[in-house]
C-alpha cells in the first residue's frame, strides 16, 4: 500500500537499519522494485527524479501506474512514492499528482532561501499528509541534470532545517551521485556524527548509494542514516544484463526480440541489486 515515508523512517531510525530509495525509470523498474520489496517483506521508497517523471510522460502517469501496480501485484508492504531532488515547482506538481512523499532540493539556493522555501513546503506537505525531505550541503557529481559540488553540510544549518519538522534530512557528507572516482576520500563520518548530534532523532538520508562499500554503509547507519538512495547501480546492472543477452545472440533466437524477453534479464538484474541492498541496509522483514 502507498503511504508517506514518515512511519517507516521513524521505525528504521529506532531500529538502526535503513530503508532503500530505489529510483524508478519505467514500468519494468517499478515492478522489479515492488516485487522484491514484497518478497523480502521490506518497506521501500520509490524515487522519481524530475527527469524520470518527464520521461514517463508526467507525475500523474507515474502516480497512476504505481498505484495501479501496487494494487494489481497485491503489494502489502509499505511503499512511499517520493519525488527525488525536487524543484520548488516540481514539489507542488507531485503533491497534486498524488505522490505520498516529496524532496525539496534547495541546496543550490543561498541558505536563507532554502530555509524559506523548505518552511513553506513542509507546511504544505504535512497539511496533506505527505512526508518531506530537504537538503543541506550538496551531493557531489551529477544525477539526471542535478549537479552538486559535494560540499559537506554545516551541522548548524542541518539543525535549523530539521527544526522545521522535516521527515528526513539529506546532508552532504562527501557522498557523490553516480560511480565513485578511484581517488574518492570516503564519507565524512565526522560531519555525519556532528549532524546527528545536532539533529537527534531525525532520519538522515544518504544520497549516492551506488558503490559505497558495505562497511561504510553500516557505519553510516550506526550514525543515524535511515534512508539510502540507489539509482546508478540498478541502471548499471540492468544495462550489463541486457548487453550480455544481446551479445549472446539471444535476441536472434526465436522470439528473443520480444521486448518482454529482451527486458527480462535486466528486470532480474534490478531485482538482484535491490535484494542485495535491502539485505545490506537491514530492512528485510521490517515491513
Ligand atoms: O537521488 C538519487 C540517489 O542519490 C542515487 O544516487 O545514482 O549514485 O546511486 P546513485
Ligand atoms: Zn540523490
């Protein structure tokens, strides 16, 4: 069933595990993530970036597809439909479209403007029963046109935003969207600890979940991370499985070119990646 992310993240914070946000890009992606969450009895957050929303012909289409699929697949685990790295305008569009959660990414504004817009959107979201994520400090790298310098968040600014009553807080701690470069220095656990000291029970969000080593993931969870976002890693596993299918000439055998056959290896690869992450994050059986 579709719910806001509030309760699942409160439980995760208290239970010292993290809920995965897996970005969706089409019907097959959505089905793969939902079925895996159900099979593992794990809560899950479906992330939709502004670009993916456009690609899927609009947030209303996405909301209708997810709602219908959640029902037709008989999904009983908590599922949040969440706008990822939302613009100010995008947040209002997703509220209207029937999303259950939004992220306002105001990290590229001067802090005072981020604070003002976040304040407004927290009130709107909570009046309508949605959960809301805000961001302080930016996530490095590029994701669907969202480019960040990767500066670490200021713990005092994190507290100011947390005090608005957001349901989850994304803070730059040296994390990067996309593949991590070989010379990456790792997460700044010192910053993360300082943020948790300031924000207390606030569920913290780790963006750029692709490729972060398991020990760092576990340490981040121990320091207050309760939501971890993964997108690129599912895209890479989908592409790799699809390539192998075609390189093996499977698309030339019989009706191997049928999109339901052509997309199947990638579908299974997404499921395997999501399963691996849910097991690592500790959310299996926590529905
Ligand atoms: O907002 C989406 C996530 O931060 C995804 O990051 O593509 O590096 O896994 P990733
Ligand atoms: Zn992100």
